[in-house]
C-alpha cells in the first residue's frame, strides 16, 4: 500500500460525512463488548477498512464512554491511562509518513469513567493511573469510529496473558456495558509480522498459517468453546500467527465481558489486509 496522499482515504471519509449517531440510553440495554483488529496508520489509507469500522460504529448507539484494552500496553498490574481531557497520544510505531505522528484525538475528561472502572476491581487489586495517553491500538480505530472525539475514552493496561485471568477481568468489567460504556479488546487476529512476505504486503496474499489460525478461531467462536480458544498456543498456524500473543489475548477480555461467554459472537469484519486476518466481532 503506497498512497499518493498519506491518509487520503481518511480525508475523503471525513469530507463525505456520515449519519449522525444516536446517544445510548438505558432503554437500549447493555452495549456489546467488542474485539477489534485495530491496524496501524495504513487504516487511514484503506477505504474498505474505514467503511467497515465506521459502519460498525453507526450500527451502535453512541456510547457514554469507551474502555479499551490494547495489545500495546502490557503491565504487571492494572493501570488506567490519564483521564484528563485532551491527553497527548502515544505514537508507538515507526516507519510511517510524518503526518501520522502529528495526528490528534483529543477526547473529553474521563474522570467519571475512571471512577466506574475503579469501583469494579477488588480492594486487593487497586487500580493505578498513569500520565499516559492512548496508544495506536486505541486511537487509530477510534479516530475512524468516533472521529469527533466526543466520547470519553480510557485505556486499561493488560496485566496478564493468562486467558482465565483475562476472562475474570472481563467479567468484572461487564457492568460497564449496562451503563452505556463500550468495552473493547483491541488486537489483531493474526499478527506474524516477522513472517510477512513481500507478496503479503503488495498483493494481500494470505499465508496458510494466517488462514488456518483465523479459521480455527472462527470455529471456536461459532461453537462457543472458550476452553478451546484458551488453548490457542496449540492451534493450527501457531506460532507463526502469533509469535508473541499480545494481539490475540485481548479477545478474552471481550469474551469475559459478555453476558453469556458461551453465546455465539457476531462477526462484523472477517477479511484480510496484507495477509493478516482482520476478524473483529461483538458479543452481547
């Protein structure tokens, strides 16, 4: 992907406008929990991906807040990003056009949301706050889904990759959905960057390991087999699909936050970009 104008597809998206979002109300019931394959700055050069993310947001009421767990913030304890309005972003990528390092996403004060999150965690696991903005696993997709930056957003660090512990964390966050908060696990369904080939980047050639792992996940989700998904290290396509696992494990936050973790999720995006699976889904 070598756009003539970096981010030109995003400029076209903003210029075209889109339907107004309806605000969430308690009558809507709990918002779903999402797992999304977030992408990096190439999202802003991909009209298809922009449309997919935007249409997804339009299909939902506008949330009162967003709590997102990104693959790009790991820590030994649960930490929240700064709740202050307009906190500067984290540009945790390299090799892209300078424009992407100048992008902003100045969201409103999220102190109320921070209080809600803190109230859900046990007393022996206190929640800490960092003077840290949103990383690209959060702001890149949200800049498309909610381009007006009018929704309070917080990022929660990922304190473990153990599926059981992440499912438990998701269950603790589940009540946020009943208050109009969108709970999001942000990763990428396959992420074997070190095994990527020229053909993947130029022609979206899908390697066997990417296709096999994605198909395995889709089958597990269809069957509601969380135990099988938790054994992902032995899945077809591994370890190539995830040489490191931080882009897959946010899925367990999402599944844990579901009202019924065994229920069949709704797949919203299921194609490939640069050979990597973009599978993204929501659970009720």
